[in-house]
C-alpha cells in the first residue's frame, strides 16, 4: 500500500481547494505545487475525491447538491496530467474505475437489499461503462490536440447517458440530471431540455471550473479571468431563470379531478407474494383504506404496483371471484374509477415474444406481465403492460439473442424471468385519459413525454419500493417524480405500496407526502393541464444531437489518423 507523508498530503490537497482563491501571499507560496508531477498515489487520491464528491452530492446520500459541480474536476486534472506524461489509457481507466465505483456504491448500495448478485452486477458494469466513456473522452481530447477539446466531454457523456436509456442493460438512475430532483427551484428549464439539460449543466460548470483552476494555478494568470466569469455565469444563470418561473401564488384551477391514493403497506417479502395469500385478502385491506377517504365527488382511486399480486389470466378476469368483490366495492363509491397494479398473464397459440414460455402438455405459450389495470364504473376493464423493465429481475438482458440466459433470472418476488411488454408507451383511453407509469418507468423522461402527447392531463406513478428497505432508494425514486412533473408541466400522483406516496405539482413541488412503511390513504384535487412543453414535443433531442456530434468527432479523428499514417509512410 502506498502511503503519503504529511508534507506530501499537504502539498497535494491544499492547492486543489485553496490556491486559486485569495489568501495571504505567504500562505499561497506555502501551498504551491506543480500538478504535472502528480504521483500515482496522488492521482488515486484525486480519483477518490471525485467519487466522494459525486456520492455526497446525490439525493439522499448526502444531498449536498452544489458539490456535483466539482465532481469531475479532479478527473479532468488526472486526464491532463497523464496526457502531459504521454501515459497510456490503462492508467486512466484504473483511476476512473475507482471514481465511478465509489460513486455507484455510495449512491445505490441499497440495491443489495433486494438482490446482492443483481447489485454486484450493476456496480461492476455501470462503473465499467462510465469509466470507458471517460477514457474515450481522454483519447478524443488527446487526438484532437486542441484547447477546446476538453468540451468534447459533454457530447460524449450525454451520448453514453442516452444510450444507457435505450438498451437491455439500461440503468439511468445515476444520470447527472437526476442530481437536481430535490432542487426543483433550480431546474424549471427542464421543460425545454429534460434531464440531459441538467447533465449538460453539470459538465459545463465542471469544465469551466477546471479551466479556471488550471489558468490560475498552472498558467499563473489573474484570478478574475474569462474562465471564472464563465464558471459563475454557467452556474448562476440557469438558477436565476428557474426562479423567475416559480409560482408566486398557489394554483387555483377550475378543472379539478379528485384522486384518492391508497398505500396498503404490504410487506413484499413476507406477505405480498407469500404462499397461501389470496387476492381477496389483500384487496380487503386495500378497500378498507380506500373507503375511508372516497366520497361521492371522487373521480379516481389509485393503488400501487402489483396490489393484485397473485397472477391471473387477463381474459378470464370477469369470471374470477375477486373481480366480483372489486365491482361490489366500487359501487359504493358512486362515480370513482379504479387504477391499480396487477400481476397478470395471457395465453397464446404461438410464440408471441421473447417472453413467451411454452407449456408442452397444453401446447400453448404463456406470458407474464407487470400490468396496470383500469376498471371503470361502466364498461370493460383494460390492461397496459409495463414497458421499461428492471434488468436481471423483470428482464434478462440479451435473452432474445441468447435464450439460455433466462435460466439466470433473479428471483425477487412474484414472477422471475423476462416479462412481456408494450412495444410503445400507452395510456388508457378512458373518460379521463390516464397515463399509468409503473415503477422503473418513472425514470424515463422521454417515455413519459410520449404518454403526455397522447393526451394525459396528469400523471400517475404506481410502484412498490419496499424491496430496498428504509434506505435512500425509495427516497430517490420518490424525488424523480419531480423531474417528470417539470418536464411536462403535469401534476403527478404517486401511489407506492410501502411509501412514499404523494402529489407533485407542475413545478415539481411536493404538495402531499406520506410516511414510509405505514398504511395511508388520502384524497387530493388535481388540476388537469393541457399545454405541451417543448420537451414533451421533442423528447430527448439533446441525446440525439450529442450522438451525432460524437459520431462526427470519431469520423474526424479517423480521417486525421489516416492522413497522419499516409504522411508517415511517404
């Protein structure tokens, strides 16, 4: 193990945090050093520093949000240092891996409460993808040999995040734009950019700050220079603009829709999917809570994900005993409709999708689903299947290419293996168009925006966050609904099995919130809004643009490499 003596530690840490600030001259002289002479141990300490800064700035693992604007600065100095020394990418990869491993462990360690194997895979691979992205940026910067090359980090990192939203190993929980889910007053401009605007903001400030520190510390320029001005403007202007968008007075609307939210608080490990548990038993608990708040003015009752936990064939629902129970209870409500989560299945004569499982004895296929169920007072019940599945739990990555991987499914209560999905986002075409957002889907801004474009005037999130215990996980998930509210300027109603349930207004502010691991039910009037935001109309366009820029960068570097090679031969 490499240990630094006290004088080495002093000469390493103090310059990073203080040398660019105004201090007495004798103190400034005392802490000066040359960052181009970083030792390996110092580079690893910088890597650790980056990981810790990112971890403690993430919601509910520190929540010191401003530190995210420093999180990439140490890594940028490491990249600069290795480029000056002409060291290979392997050195940077190891130091990046330390940074992003600390970041992943520090912010999402709670995933292990649900599945240790799943958490281990998430930590290893998500760290790997982040590290490779930063190393790729290092090589692009090195190849361009330009002062502006450091800015290529923005399109390359956004391209990685966008790609991470759209493949089988999708895990966008740690998208940089998510850091601000607990600071809605900073990010009202998400209605134009979505979370990728937040990621761009984080990286822009980090780069400006890096250039400022470098200019003062290494290039010995004046402390007040263009990079400091850029740092201050890029940090403050988005916040100031956001403050101008915040409401002065509470919303007073006329098109109010009264929604009752139920939080039944069923233990997902020992009750919900336990042998001997019936849908009737769990629904009795649900309706007991619902009936305590529903009245003749209630329009909709919302229950959590898999509130009907024991699987059933969708086409056979009208003939099942618990459906008669539901109808009897709903008649007591008057006009209120029901939106609730259910574990369902369907049968097919032929293979319907990669989720289809063959039953040899009956010569048929069945598919399991994590579904939203809408039951009106009059008319037929309707189902919408969850589209965005949790890798390793609800969906086995790449099992369409390698079917044997289905045997590696992680059992996490209910059905394991790959579930069936809807190919596109859907809403219920009911009297009031309802957008069901099931659990993991609430992290995907573009997915939700497509539901809003179909006519949803408010959003409903149904989830079961009890898998993670009393940890930052359910708090982070709750806060992400604020982002969806701002992006689409829609109120969000959230029903969680074990909490937190609540209501967010169109500015992402919490209007109602329940406690964790408690039975709860409440009713709240929801404004039904219709205007479409720029983000709703155009979705994750920043991700698409970033990928085009990244592609042009790679093409340009390829052409430059070929020219250099030809010149070397001639």
